C-alpha cells in the first residue's frame, strides 16, 4: 500500500533525533568551512613561497660580483699560477740533486 504525501501529511520525529541531526549538520558545516579555510591558507602560503623562490632564483642568476671582487679573483688566480710554476721549478731542482 503506497502512501501519498501531500501538504496535509504529517510525520513525527523524536526531539532527540532532531537535535542530533541539527548538531551533526552544524559540525559538518563547521568542519567543511574549516577545511576550506585551511586549504585556502596553504595555497596562499605556497604561492607566496613560490614567488619568493622565484625572486631568489632571479637574483642568483643575475648576480655579478663587483669589479673590485672580479679584480681580486683574477689577481689570486695569477698568484696561483705563479706558485704552480715555482713549485714545478722547485721540484725540478730537488730532482737534480
């Protein structure tokens, strides 16, 4: 036997069950918005970190030492080569003895 539902139909639900359904709905909505907020925060944090890494990467790629440092590096390299020549000559003298 099929019951027909119309605007005069009535049904009952215990108050304890109704309060449980309302409570569950409230907790579910709170959890949904909490999770959504956390995901949004993490996405924002990720984008900010990604932008900072991009800026650091550009700075590293575009870095050119000051002329004084470049000059010091070339002079140190020349000294290294000169020391290598002197070491070679010293080894030759020691080998002759």
